[in-house]
C-alpha cells in the first residue's frame, strides 16, 4: 500500500500541459504491469505517437478526446479505452483531465524498473 499523495507529478516531455505520476512500477515489485496517473491541463495535449506496448486508460476526471489510429473518442469521467500496441494515438483535454494509464513493464523506462 502506498500513499500516492507523497509522489510528485513530473512534466511529460514533448507535450503541452501533461504531467505523470508513477503509482506502481517494477521498482515496487510489480512483475507485469505499471500504473501511472496522468494529468493534462485544460486545452493541453499529448501529440500523436506510438510504441510497441498497449495501454489501458480509465478517465477519473475531466473530458476531452483520445484519437486511436483514425478513430476519435470523446471521453469523460468513467470511460475506459484500450490503446493497442503499435497504433498511433494522441490525447487532447477540453477540461483538466486526470486518468489512470496501465502499461506492461516492457514499456517502463529504466529509472522506474
């Protein structure tokens, strides 16, 4: 168990107004998946990108759009979305968005292993 209020958000490079907080990672003994909390300020964005691992996203707060390949999803609190591996995706927040993002440990940077 961990009190996540003691973990600081850090800026996500190459984005506008996005920050990340690593809640659970291999450093914590997680053998398969990492859990991250991502915050995007109103009118912020994470530009289009792709990588060889999937994401599972759960929107905790706010609203915006998530593009997965060529499909744009209007998302808000309580929505869940799968981003498959190797598929271009991007995020745009209409209001401040807060969401959980789970990834396999193969996508975790070395500093969180």
